[in-house]
C-alpha cells in the first residue's frame, strides 16, 4: 500500500508559505514572491504564451503540471529574472527551502534576423508590444516552435538544490509557471530573459514603416490627379 502522507488543506499550505515568506522578508526586504490571484496562473498574452509554449513540448507536458499547485499555494517565495537566467527560492512540502536556477540561451542571430523581418512596420511602440496588441499573424509567428521568440527545452537548463533527481522536479516546474505569472506583471522581462534589445526591435519596425510610407508617397496612383486634370475640372 502506498503511503501518501497526511492530507494538508490548501488553506493551511498557503498559511505556512506565508509564514516562511514573512521570516525571509525580515532578512531580505527585496524578496519577490510570485503571488497568484484567482484560478489562472497567467492572464495576459505574454504570460499565457510562455505557459502554452512550455506545455506544448512533450519533454515538459507530462512533468510541468507538478508545479501548478506549488506556485498557486505561494511556494515560490522569490523569483528574479535577468539576462538569460532566472533565480528562485521555493518552499518544499516541509519548511525546507530550495534554490532553483534556470538558464535560457539567448536568442540566436538567425532567429533575431527572422523576427525583425517579420516585425517589419507591424509594431508601433513598446506599449503595444508589452500589451500584446499587435497583428494576430505576428503573435502566431512569435510562438511558432523552433523559429519564434519562445525557447524550446534544448535552450533551457534546469537546476534545483532538492534531492529529486528528476530532470524537472516540482520546484523547477513551479518556477517555470511562476515566470509566466511574472510576465503578467512585467511583460518586458521576457525580452530581458531572452537578451533581446526591445528598443532596437521597435526602431527597426518604425524605420521600415516610415520607409514604406515614403515609398508610397513618392509613387503615383490612379487616385492622384495630374495638374491638367485639376485644371479641366475647374475650367481653368
């Protein structure tokens, strides 16, 4: 017979996590816990896209679900995102804390070139990019496997200090979900994680948009009346 241990109510788990967090905050005021409000872990375009991308890979789909309850119960007590790396502190089933480090390989030059080509005059500014308010076909390209903005499992390195030897333990899985939740709060952190220069991306798009507008302005169309037509129209 399997021993699953004593059942602990969700409310009690959350309360325990909160107590541990309060103690940590006294030592480190800059701690950044992942707080989930409601049933959905991610709610915005970037957060949802990040989560769906992870769940779409067979390497992750059967394992990442282990972390859903952990992140929902407030077990991800600290999560920080920097260029190419995520560091986190996760509470285990007991009060023991585990260090999680996730490295994400920066976007390759080849992918960068393809992305900037696809973004040609389709993005008007950082606000639109951050809110996910861009053409649908561009969003679909962003999440396309292997060629889009989102990393594949081979571009992600996982490490946890827990004794679980699984490639993806529940602490790592919780952090991966927590990253999506953090993108809800600060979408531009996605570009920081992938080491993408947002300003350069916007500038490229705007320059190409302006170039296209100027080319169209220089070319005459059937709707542009010649001087002689205008003169005839008004009897001049």
